[in-house]
C-alpha cells in the first residue's frame, strides 16, 4: 500500500547468452542505477513501508552488504519455526564473521563495492545462486557484511507448477 515514486519499471527486451533470466534483469537494472545503495527483491515479494529505511540503520563506512530475512508465506507455515531457520542461519553466521548464505529477495549492497568486485561479470553464465555468489564476492573482498532483522520481505505462495520451477531455480 505504499508508493515508490522513484521506482522506474524496466522491461528487458534483449536476451543475453551470458546472463540468463533474472540475472539479465539484475545486470540491466544495476547498470542504470543512480543511487549509492542497491536494494534487491523479487517480483513475487511484498516489502513493508519501512523496508528502505530499515537498511539505513546498518550501513557504515566499512559495511558493504546487508542481508535481510525473507519468509515464504503460506497459511500453514508463516509462524512456523522452519520459516525462521534461514534467518537464524543468516544472522548467526554473519554475526560470527563467516557469512554463509542469503536470499536475493532481501539484501542491499553499496553500488561502488558492487562495481569494485566486478558486478555480475564474475558470475555470468549461471542460472541460479547469484545472491549467494554475490555474498561470497563481497566476503572475499574484505568488506563487512551485516544482518538486517528489522524488515522482512515476504514471499507469497505460487501455483504448484510455479513452485516446482522456483525450487529448481533456487537449488540449481
């Protein structure tokens, strides 16, 4: 229900051999981004009105990436413990200094760091896992990664057919 006045929809018309599907869209969008911070989410997600502002609390000069929580919502599992496991893994491994994973539907990255580490050029040709690969590139660069528990991005259920396709992409 909140408005994003600075949102500019982009339709990617050209296919790219090196950048498949969503990665092509991400590469296109990051190439024209103008602001200092890049925020990432997915088309099947819902962000709350505090999502953008929540990231301001975690960035500082040495922090390059902020990883957020993103539960998959359905009637049975929203409040279920299994929905909290990814958040526990992300927050604890980041807090201990060895970030393990993240989800592409809720993270932020400084644009200058994104450029310094080679952006999506270093991970072209993949069909899944761009979020985790980006996390690893940032980690290897020596920049700090933090966890944002303040504003989860909710992913809503899709049809059974789309769910199977989504899981195939997710787990490659």
